[in-house]
């Protein structure tokens, strides 16, 4: 059983912060997966132009949301579990390396809460790859894909 305090620590270490952090809570994590939630607030800045009469969450924001949970938060969690110090983690940031097989199967509307999950494929030598997805609260998948990132010193 994972101490929930580690989830707060992971959130604090994610380099993306509001208003560009798309994780509200981490629900669970272990050596192979992570699950988090985010509610897309109705006043998010990108809804003003995407699209003014019919706002929907842009696909690039959905990919970013999957990356923040399935790559960044997952990587931080795994490294903490391996004993990497918080100081060392604060000196590192994760940069996007790959987005592959991205599929959009639904729209996310303003005010909607989503569940984001990542399944670890590998974490080695500062590189991470994960299969990620976003689902509605009813389980309907709206976006999925394969993402990877690389940890680099700031």
C-alpha cells in the first residue's frame, strides 16, 4: 500500500503548475501504473478561442494532460520509489520525446472531470515511455496514445 503523502509530494514536484497543470489529484500509483483526475474548468483560457460558440478541449491539451500524468507524474513517482532525492528531482525536468498512436474518440467539454491513466512500458536512463488514456467518469475513453519523455537537468 502506497502512503498517500507521496502523491502530494509528486504533485509538488511536477514542473507544470497552474494554470498549466492538468492534474488535480493522484488516485493511485504503483510500479506499473498511475491514475489521476482533472476537472477542466469552464473558465480555462483556451476555451475562449476553441471554439467561441461551441467550446471543446483542444487535442493538444488532452495530449499534455496525458503526458503530465502518464510520463511526468509517473516518472517522478517511480524515481521517488527508487530512492532518488527530492533535491535531485527538483533539479530535473521532463521534456516530451514522443507522441505516437494518438487517437481521439470523444470530446471533453468545459466543466468535465476526466480520469487520466498511464501504464509504464519502461523507465531507464532518464527516459520513460507509457501507454496513456483519458476517460470520462463513466469509463468512456476519449483519448489515448503512447507517450515518452526524457529527464534533463535544468
